[in-house]
């Protein structure tokens, strides 16, 4: 059914996936792959220039077709949309993971449009084209903005899905606005408290895990530095092994101080800049911002005590699982077997939709068939 999906999947380049692993197991855009790739494979500059020019045109066209922005309480909330904008009943809203943006769900959107869904993938605060609010906003504030968007679009209920940090945001949205949620899709995040796996470790194991957040200098320079121009920023994320235009890269590029950046500032916003910040976030230091501490404050077991909607938990497990919470997910599903479905994906560390795109889509389609979209 989806044999071509892997070749068309929207993602940051493969070499990015491999090198960015060391950021932190929880702020990965794509998951825990080895760091063995070269950071700077050369590609013919003229060829790359042609790819860049083509990508720029494609990106502009795609943005014009799918980009929308709505003024909400706190920001001008930006998102991508696929499908009939008059469809107000069969709607799936996707919330991306850390270091990502609304393009994360692009590879799957049109497949769900074909089965009658309208897809909305939101750029969260400080991601894609959604700016930072003018104050220290929290998950609650972002959820209020998502509700505001739904109200503006006259969407009374929707399936809310999210990956990693987006999963926690989805669960938080359900806590605040349960009547707006017809079902939840939680991809390796949002079903178990964020700090659970950390609290399982002894002191030595904890110190070792926290050290993984500290970036090697070459990674820091390449992905969190400045670029003199737009083309150089594009080149920094270009996957040399895939000789295509890769126009989605452009969604990660931003101007700053007469330079260009890609992921600069994201770690600080999550308060995961280094092992010290990560430790402060996990253990609730008062120095942590409202937004960064929000993910720690989401308590899924408490939130789902009286769950009455279908919930799909997609659980990535592997030998090097950065979030080893299979037992907790299994327990939660057994406690609420009438509503919660727990599916484990083996041999993938974190990002299921990248590792198993075909299976990911099939499981979601099957789940959507079981969701009641209208109110009683």
C-alpha cells in the first residue's frame, strides 16, 4: 500500500538524524541513530545550487497551498492544513515533537485526506512560523491557543495526536478541554510522566544519561551556529546521500541578526542546553521557565483516571530505549482496557513514524475507524 512512502517522507536529512542523536533522547527530531556519519560529505556545489533553487520554488508553492495562520489569544498561531477546509467533523490535529515543526506530519496527511479527514499540523511556540509569545508561556497557554484555533475554525471535536513533546501537549490539552477531544494518538510521549525513566536510575546511571545532553563542539557549531546566508543554512541540513531538492529543509531556516539559523535557541527554550539544564528541568528547579517545566508537570496516569475516549499509545522500544516505560504503558492500558490501546514497535529508539512509516499509518487509520467524532 505504501511502498513509496519511505522515499517521500518529509524529514530532516539522514546525516542530521545520525549526528543530532547526542542532543538528548527526549529532544530528538528523529530518533536515536548512531553518530558515525560524516558531518560534511561534499556534494558538487553547482548541483546543490540547482537543488536549492528548485527547493525554494517548491517550498513557496507548498506554503501557499497549505500554510494558514490564525490570531489566537497569545500568538499568531501558524499551521499546515490538508483536505477540505469545510470539513468540521472528521479532523485530526497533529502536534510535533521537539526540534521539529508542522512538516513532521506532511508525509501522512494526504493518505488520511483520502479517507475523509481534514489534517491540521500546528507549529508550536518558537517552531516553524509560530513566534514566541511575549511572555513566559506554558503548555496551558499553548493549549488555550489550540482551542482558540478550533473555535475559530468551528471544529467542536477532533482527534489530537502528537509525537514525543507533542504527545505530552496532546495529553495536557485533553486534561484542559476533554470535550474537544474525540481521541488521542500518543507516539512515544504523553502516556507516562516524562521523568519516570530518570527516576528508575541509580546516581551513576543518571549522571551518565545526563551527560548525553552535552554536545560535541562540531555538532554545536553545525546545527546551532550561524550561517552567512540562506543557501549555507540549507546546505548544512542537506542530505548528500539523497540527491533530491529536499524543500522541507527550508521550514527550519530562520533569519537572526543578519544571519541565518536552523536549531539555534531551541535547546535553551526546552531548558535542555546541557546536563545541568536537563537536570534542573527534570527535578523541578525554580529557574526553569513555565514552558520548559510544563512537560514535567503533565501527569498522564492522573489525567487518564476517568478516560472516556479512545487512546492509542504507540510505544517505541529497543535495547537502547531512551524512554523505557513499556511496563508503565502496559499497566495504563490494562487499567483502562475499554479505551486505551497500547502497541509496541520493536527495534526503534524513539521516532516510530520515521522508522516504520507504513505501519505507523496503517495503525492510525485502523484507530481512526474506531473513533466517534460527534458529540452525543
